């Protein structure tokens, strides 16, 4: 093993692999989405339906998608809970972000791939 490999392994042990760093970033956003749950659960059906238009307007006004994403995912999560009695779990929120950013997410059978796909859409 040469010095470059040793340094690389040392840094990976400290900071994590690239994949681990990405997942940590997505997990932090998932925490933000989860913190919005009480607010979105309290919305009337009409207020919840109006969220989409509000988010689209913010995007048209130049707000970055990364800023709007937590509220968009929280709105979809609540709509799914109300309409289909399916609530997205944290791992599904992370999977949705992975797909949204055109990456590949591998999930085992039964982890809710269908729910993940709805988030990315």
C-alpha cells in the first residue's frame, strides 16, 4: 500500500466515503421534512392542495429547488397519508431525494419503492 492509499483510507475513516457523506446530507433534509409534519398535518384539505401552487410560484421566482424540496416532500407525505393511508418513512424520504437528483437508490423488497418514486415525481 502506498502513501496515497494510506492517506485516502485515513481520510475516509474520518469523513466517511462519498456515499456516506451524501446520505448524511439527505438524512439531514429528511429530518427537516419530518419536523414539518405537524404543520402539514394541521392543514385543511384546501390549504394542503394550495401548497403546490405556492411552491411552484416560489420556484418561478427563482428560489432553488433544494430550498423548496422539504416542503414539497412534506406536502406529498401528508397527501399520501390522507388519501392512501401510506406515510413515507425517513428511509423513503432519503430514497426520494436520491432519485430526484438522478442517482440510483437500491432498496430491498418491502421498503416502499413505490412511495419513493412518488416523491421524485
